[in-house]
C-alpha cells in the first residue's frame, strides 16, 4: 500500500528479508497508514546506493517524507557514521539509520520471531519505553531512536 505523499509519511528501506520482517511486525502495531516498507536492498551498501540514487531527489520533492534505513551494523562501531556521510545535511533531520549491532538473526533466540521483535519495538516507540531497544544488540540505536521518536511519533502513533 502506498502512502499519501501530500501528508507526513515514512518510508522504510530494509537491507534484507530479516529486517523487512521486523519492519512488518512494527507496521502491525501502528494506527497509521502513513508508512510504507520498500523492497529489500540486498546489503547495507545497497541501502545507501538506493537511498542516494532513488530517494534523495524524492525527499527534496516531498518535504514531509521521512526515511528509515534498516541495516545490519555487522559489529562495526563506525557504521552509523559511514551511513551519515551519505545523507545530505539538509535531509539529516528526516533520515534515520537503525539495525542490529551484528546480524538480526542474533536477535531471534533471545527475543522471538522477527515479527514479534518488530511489534515489541513499535510498542516501545509508542509508549516511550526501551524494553527491547535496551537489548545489548539494539542499544547502540539510542540516539537514532530518540530522534525518530521526536520527528515521526505523531505520524505513526496518532
């Protein structure tokens, strides 16, 4: 389902199927139709390529668009900074990068299915809690989650 581009909306660009499944779980907890999950890019560098080639111009055209890039951090502390270098300064407040510290597969054993993880992440966002976001494989997202809540909470949890 497509979003209404004339209203505030969020596009989610997942790296792979596991991240897409978590995003779908997140979506199931929402009361908003102003979010759309895009097709998997096929790798974190492909997420960046897709964002820079296909979405920067669209974000400039649609001023109420927000993007969430869901990537695997592959245990790289510098991954977020690498991603941020690809985001133009004038769009930085509307683009967020989130993901598991290693691989999302590592989250399944302690937290359940990808869908249930996504649902729990959405519940945390809605309620302003960090029950799942504080997990050791997700807590590195704290600053991005804070920014995300600040900018898109009213769009997603109306």
